[in-house]
C-alpha cells in the first residue's frame, strides 16, 4: 500500500494511477474517511483524557454527584465515538488496500495486453522440414503425458506426467535451483498453505481473490461458529517468501536478502474459461522456482536487482536453447502493486506464437508496507525494504516449449544439452 501522507500530498498522481490501472476506487471518499478517522481519533483521545482527569479527582476525594454524572456521560460518549471510529477505521483500512502503486515513468500507458511493449526477441527459431506436432500429440505418443486420466481424477485441466515426462519436469526444476544457488540465493522449500494476511500483504488479496483456492479441513465444514483467519493454497512461492520476514526489522548489513522458493502452485483460472482449454498451458496445479529479493529503499538499487532477476531467467532460457521475447507490461495489465513489470514469453512452435512463461515485478515498498518488512540503516533510521520477484522457471508450461522446439521427424524429442545429466538420456523416444 501507499503511505496515507503520500496519498494526501500526491492526490493527483494517485488518482491518475487509479485510472491508468483500472482500479475501482473512489479516492475522494477514501480521503474523506481518512479525515473522519483522524477527527474521531482526536475526539476519543480528548474524552479519554477528560475521563482520566475525572477519575483522578474522584480518587483524590472529590467524589461529588456532579463528577459522577460527568464520568457516566463521558463514558457514554467514549463508547459511542469508539464504535463510530471503529466502523470508519475498518472501512478506511479496507479501501486503503485498493490504492495502487504509482507506475514507473517508462511504463507504457494502456488498458490491456494489446498495449504491452515488446522490448526484444532472443534466440533463433528453428525451421522444421517436416509437419510438426503439438505438445499434446508428442506427449501422448511418447507416453509421457496423460490428459484423459488427469481429467478423470482431478477434473477440468487435470493431467498426469509420466515416465521421462516426470524426469524432464524434475530436471528443469533442479537445473533452475542449481542456477539460483550459483547466484547466492537461499534455497527454500516453501509452505503451499498461507494465511489470508499474507495474501493481502503480497497484493493477491483483494485484487485476485477469485483465482485462489481457499482451504478448510473437511471436518470443519459444518462448523461456522468461530471466525478464524482462513488458509489458502498459494499461486506462487512469492506469498510464502515475502511472508518469511513479515513484521520484522532487518539490518542494512543483511540486505539484499536473496530468496529462492520451490513449490507447487495452485490457481483456479477464473476468468480464463474458454482460453487454452487443451493441453498443459493453462492448468490449476504446477511447480515453480521463484526468485524474491528484498533490498534497500533506493530506486536505483531495486531497479538494478529487478534487471538481474530478469537476466537470470533469460540465462536459463538461453541455456535451454529456447527462443523467447521480453514484454514490458502496460499500466492496465501489470497489477495494482507493480511499479514496473516484465513478462518473458517463450516460443511455442505449434501455437505459432510466444506463450508467457515468466513474470518479473518491481513493487518498491508497496508490499513491504502491507507486510511490515523494514530495515535499520547505518544511521539508525527505520525504512521499508523494496521487494522484487520473478519466475526462475515454471513447469509443466515450459515443457510445451521444450517438446515442440526439440521434436524430431520420427516423433522423438531431444533433451536440451544442459538437462541430459539430470534426465539420464539425450533423447526421449518410444
């Protein structure tokens, strides 16, 4: 979130960001609630001070009918104002969660993916001298993918990876982990269950709630007497990794914090029905190696780390010999909390197009304020950190690109050179 003082002092900038990012928020109403909140807080504090004075007078032997009457009246007023203050504060805090980050000056202004900007294309697209197959046909013919039984067991968008498909999937993840370890990241196997507060903290809530699976033990389904903080399945290890240091104060010497999480990820894909319904491009469950960095609250430093995260992902794709392109996301397609965002899309021959495989974001201190992650600088001042995240690799989506780019005329698929030692073979065939 943004600091309320910043919002008051930069109302025009914030209002513009709300429009550019397509956020449904009445800024004037929020600011009005803020004013009421501060006024009510002051009135409650003054009445409490008056109550304390009366209590002190009664303790000192000045117990009179007038003082007792005044004490009862002050108590009644405090109760009324506290109730009013609580309701105003609750609504104010709810709306404050919708205030977006101000986008970077070089972020394209636009409404949707059609307004995104191609930064560059990398790698050479292979020219085939035979009729190519898509990843579904390749996977079924090689007995490494079973969609039919996946749907039977898991429902729509379900799948089984089999045989070398499993080995290739695990090889991709392991290769990415080795790369992240090489660059000094702390490797973590993260929880896939996280509380509501960490979804709000990272910005998944309240913006993307429909895309999250809420979890409750079956035995509690009949119990609704006690309201507790809900638990959800994560859609990315970013939620768990950013939550790791929530409500903590780090030392400047600890920065940058470089975390790499591997986890299963779950997304309901609400709003995507009718899109990519075949194959393993858009699925409910997948595995991902995620990069997260916490650094000093300085634009130049966070921009530098933001670029490094993207470079690492591109290095992995280059190692895999997969052609790809980098897209800079426009304001309407980047999410509320993003200061700057890139997607990396990998070439998928059977689609005749690129498909998104990575997402890289710089959120500056927007997440850190929500999660209360701070650091003490060398002068003793407390600051919020800047947070960045990026996909190192996600599978099985990247399997689409590998299977289709490395397919051979006889229906076999070559294993990318850098994965051969992990898979234990150089080619997958019947």
